[in-house]
C-alpha cells in the first residue's frame, strides 16, 4: 500500500494488544517502527521487550511516557525523579533515543499556573543529567489547552522550546503532535524554530474530531476523520528538517476494539494518503 | 456585599430570563452594568431594550455577539456583512461601545485554518468602516482552542491583536475572557500589550471546570469553582490600565435553572471575593 518504512505505531493506538501482538502486526504490515508505552514494556520487562521488537526488525521511535513533574511537595518531587529515572532506563534498554514527557497539570488545589510551569524547568534540571548519562533525550510534549489543568501545563511548541533551550539540543527536544498543536497560530513558525535547533524529537499524527466524547482524553480520530490539515503540517515538519519516523498515537474507544492488524492497516492507509507524500 | 458598581451581568449567564428580568435583578443587587445578547434585545426591539436598561439605571458593557465571518462563499460573506451590520446598529441603539465578535470556525469541509484566519482580517476590513460610523468598536474574542474547529479560529490575545493592529484602537479591540485565555503562556504579556494600546474592550470572567459536560459549550463554572487564578489575571488586566466593567459570562445548565436574582447574587459573591479586590 505504499512505503511504510517511516511509519510507527504508538502502542496506545492499539490499547488492548500486547507488545508482541503490536510488533508482529507492524512488521507484517511493513512498518519500520514502534513506539511502546511503558505499561507494554513493563508487562514483559525491558530486556524481553527489546528482544520482541528487534526480533521482527522494528526500531523504537519513542518511549511513552515520563513526566508529571509539577508537584510542589518534596516527597512527590522525589518520587517523580525516581519514576522518571526508571522511564529513562527503560528507554535506554529499548534503544530509544526519545522519552516523551507529559509534564503534568496543576497540583490539587493549586491554581498558580506560572509557578507550575517554572517547576517543569526545575525538574528538568534534575533529570537532564540522568537522561544524558543514559543517552536518552527528554521530549517535552506541549498539550492541547483542553489538558492544561489536569495533564500538561505546557501548551505550545514555542513555550516548550523556551524551556528546552536551557539545555543542549541532544538533551531536550519537543514533540510535534498534530492533535495538540494544530490550533496554534504560531505552529508553523515554532516548528521551523524547533527544526532548525534539531529539537524535533518525534512527529505524531492524530486528528481533532467533534463532538468530543464523554471521556475527552479518548476523543481522538484517525487522520482524515476530523479538522486537521495533515498535508500542510507535514510539509512544515519536513521543511524544518525532520527526517525521523512518523508516529501514530490515537486514543479512541472505537479504534481500540478492533483487531491490531486492522488498526495498523487503518493508520497505514491514512498515512499513505495524507502524510507520506508530504514528507 | 461590597461594591458591585463595576460588575456586569452578561445575559447568557441567566439564559432563561428576559431582558427586563435580568435588568431588574442587576439593579436591585447593585450592579452597574449589563451585557445583553442579541436574542434578548431582539425579543423586545432595540428601542425598548434601551429603555428597559436605562430605566433601572444600568449601562451596557457589551453587546454579544457579532462575527461568524470565516465563510468562503460570496453569498455567505454578504449575509455575514448584513447580519453584522444589524448587530452594530443594535449596539449603537443601546449605547454600547463594544460589540463582541465570535469570528467563527472552519467552513464545512474546509481544513485550511491559515486561510480562515486571513478571511477574518478581510471581513473586518469590510465591517470596520460600518462600525466606525455607528460609534461601535468590534471586540475580537480569542477563544479556547476547544472551539477552534467550530466556533472561533482566533485562539490567543496576541493573534487577535495582530489583526486588531491593522485598525485604529477605537475601531477594533480584544476581549479578555479568563475561560478562553487562562492557559496561554503569553497571557500576561499579551494583556499588557492590549492594555497599552487601549484595546481591551471588555474583561469577562468565567472558570474552567472539569470534567467537561457532554455539551462542551456549556461546561463553564462560577469563578472559584475551577482551576483559574482570578486574582492574578485580574491584576494583570488592571495593571494594563483597564478600568471598565467586569462582565460575567457563564454557560452552565445548573446555573441557568436558578432564579435570576439567585444567579446575580452568586456571581456578585464570587466577584467580591476573587476579582473586585484585585482591580
């Protein structure tokens, strides 16, 4: 169905499949990459996860996810360092260059968004030396403002770059996920800026669909089913110098219930139609 | 309960009350202002609406709303000019200086967000001379990215100012609505910029609450019930030089079913607690 060698399945797109099932389906369909979530890695252990993936000839685009580093309490901060260190080690074990960081929302009862964002930069300062030692880059994920309160206080690529720039390009990058950034009036300019700095850690694709489902976290669509202009954004990413894999990460109950190979075929068709030609 | 002379009830906050009921409740409670939606004006006609409001000693903070100017078809564009001209005339009839503009989302089947935003500037070019002749300012409302696809392609104050600056400060302003802009990492800087240009048309308050309701349009809370830091944002608006009324616009089914005076008392209490002291 076309060249899928730069396509990656993020395992959250096939939520109910094991890592082995995801890997087999990707390899059979001709994909070159996979982006495992940590729950899929931990089910089998890092060493076996690495074997499962390399046995079928896939490479790892990203590991999802570290983060949740906005806490104020010393105890919570310590736990976040421990947990992120584990995530870094898992990424290293899988040969993943990029660890996606969902930075977290406002701590319970705390409305100081400015301070929460400052703590993200502070915790990165703690984590970057650790990640550096393991050869892993921390990929800051700006999230749709739908999630600012409870999941990710970073909302734009530009804001994420302002923080990333406090570190070396091989230490901290940014995630370009169409779902999270398509609305941003500065998206084109910020993608250029990220690309010129060599900080695009991954390009993830997912569509904005309406109406939102009751669980807004899972209200995401296959590329082409919603409002996002994939050819245009893909061109921006490509022109910014990004040559890495394109990862598909979709949270959608109706997609999840399908057999994993059917999911892989569905994302492959949309990729070939809306993204591949514009890389 | 404190000084309410600069508080304004946007009539959408009391969706099921008539203009006369809203006006009476505001006056009895000691509010100085009201912000009527066009449906409430049209029910009685502009002339009577003006009388109802002035009879109880209120002033009009804004008229809501004009806009929906992103269409591509010549017919739709013409209809938008006609409809907005009516809105401008209604605002003038009520002595309202500010007409809130919800600019509209993507036209059906059209995913070109960049072009849709360009058309907003073009249609403003058509409308500004009309509004100018009627002594009305067009107040661009940046909307939460939740609504980019279907309601408002302007998402940030900064982006709205970029368009507003193509016109005189007395011709095009911007709306600062906490619900729509609280997540913006550039909110403080953009509020300063808007204030220094004399372009803050209105300051509207409403809280971001979770989980979102099934109809995401109506998923808004009383100040204090959600995640927004009202003292901080109010201070930013005040320090930017804004001295106008503070309008409360909340779409919430549970609030709407209450008697209008109860609604007015509820917003007054929150205003006195979270906003008034920081002006």
